[in-house]
């Protein structure tokens, strides 16, 4: 049973009746599909708006599946209409606002809607007004500033929703044959995502990773359905072993003085203002996507298996032990290169990276059983070598649990054996988990700043 606060029972009952019938909502939505509707509740007790939003997110995860961390996409404050204060939208999304889906869903599922609006008597929450407010996209009234997490790997560039190879081919002033991954910047043409970057320990030595960053921003904006002219806050990461040394330089590399940045990607013109660049530790930031892991174990080993390096760090009582950080040059590039060489040595065949990656992941690939056996044996050999090197670095995998993430985690997960006798292994197999973690870390930092 839903218990409503005293004093507004009649208004609430009327609203329930209207909400249940959905007449006023369905008609509006059908007639004005060009608008998005935001259900604003003005309350006398501050902070309830956030509780309401959290409840919606918990009850309707499938509706907002594209918004795994809402604060990373935009932030908003519920206005207090009765007092005439507050901002409606500080950072506004585009027309296809996710809240329209929420209320379509709630209108069709009244029992769930009623459950969301349950209140305890002791809070004595009083509604002041109910509004269905039409929101028209207007970038002058509602300027956008979105957080985009980018994982700048040697092997691939990852955002929260996209992943593509870190290769970059320059065509100078001549337009190439393809528009897929085509970046036009500074009067020159580049194709992003072709092959992979040559290993360069200093990613700021040339403009390659900056250009790949522009491509990543464009891909993520397109995936989220946002307009190509907006403000962006970049959340990126560095390994702990080089974090303090490289952080200032990498931040300046991504945050350049000439704003906005105008370029064209895959035929679409973009005008991006990079307002901020925040740098976080790789691997540890990714654990923000699985916060329960930090609460369950007093000590654990974090293993971030990237393209060129495997970054190791012990975490004690949810706090990273910085003096335990190690970086091993045993990433997936080494694994793939060793497999290619072994196949060439035994069969005379030259496999591509894509073929090897598919077989390591257990995906279809038209090769002989002999070749497949070689690849699997080398995958197991790589796993044994990695475990041995980790133990030699001072981490006893038989004594403490290990969390493995990054592109190489799926390979290790398929080639572990019970005879390895590991304490416990937890795999975060989404290769975009670091990018998602960066976004959540910056969103959390922003919230703390706003509360001060």
C-alpha cells in the first residue's frame, strides 16, 4: 500500500488517477514526438530528487542500459518550483532524452510507478507541484558538457561504448578511398582504426594519440546520439608506475589552447570544446564499475592486461598500495607476435592479427586443426609465462585473489587450468571497463566539488 503525506491526499489521488489512465501523457507523447518530457517533482526536503532518480535507475535498469552511469553523460538538479530557485538543466542531453522512455514505461506499469513513490510517514514529504515539462533542445539555453572516458591503449582506443584499433594512417592532403574512420583535421586526411600503433613509450611524442582522441570523441558522441557541437570533459588514464611522471604532460597534450576543436569525422563536422582533462590510475578506476569487489576482500591483486604492458598493483582494504605497482611488458601484442612466429615456424603460414585474436577468443576462423592447436598451445604458454612473471614480481597468486581486466583477460580466462592452484580469479571481460571507470571517477570528483 502506498502511504502519501498528509495535506495533499486529494491532489495525489487525482494525480494517481490521471497517471493510471495515462490519457494526458499518452496523447501528448503521441502528438509531440519531437519533444522529450521530464517529470519534475518539487519537494520541501532537499536531496529527495536524487533518491527518486536512484530508485528509477535501480528499478528500470533495462530502460537506461545506455546510461550505465548517468552522471557521466549529464548532470541535472531538480528545481524547486515553489521557491523559484534552482537550475533545471546544467548539462542537457539531446532530444532523445532517456527520461521519456522512463515515463512511457511507468505510465504502462502503474504498480511499479506507485512503488517508486512510496514514502515513510516520518519524512512528511509534501508535494508542492507536479509538472510534465516539455523540453526542446536549445543549445543556447541548455549548454552541454559531457564526460567522455577514453582508454588510450597501444592496441586499441576504448570509450564507454566504442572500441577500435589504435592504428592511424596519414594521407596528407589527398582524400583516401574510404570514409570509414576518416578524420579530416588541419587540412589533412587520416584513417583511424587501421592496424595498430607502433610501440612508443611516450604517447605525446607526436599527434597520433591526439588525433585518435578526436576520433574517439566523435564515435562516442555519435553512439550517444548527441549533437556534434558540444563541450566535453575528457577522463583518461595512465598506469600507476608512470602516473606521477606523465600526468602533467599527458594532460597538456590532450587539453590544447585552441578551442573549440573543429574537424570532420566520417563526413560529419564536429566543433568540440574540451573544457577539462582529468587523469586517473588505470585499472583501479575500472573497479568503480564493480565496487563490491573492494568490499569483499581485505587484499587483492589488480592485473590490467593491456596491449603492451600488464600493470600489477595490490589493493589493501580498498586502498591501492602504490609501492607495489609493477609493469610487465607481457601484453597482448607480445602474445600475438609470438603466436604468429610459432605458426610460421611450424607450418610456413602467416596469420593476421585478426585471425589470431579470433582463435584466442574461441571465435570462428577458417584454419586447419593443426594451426588452431598451435594457437591454443601458445595461448596456454603465454598464460603460464604471465603467472610466473607475476609471482616473480612478488605477488603470491596462491595466497591472494586476483582481478584481471583489459583485452588480455579473456585470453587468460580461457587458458587457466585447475592445476595452476590460484587462490581466486575474477575476470572483468569488457575491454571498455577502464573507460567506464574513468567516467565514473570524474563524475564522482565533480559531485564532491559541487557539494563543497
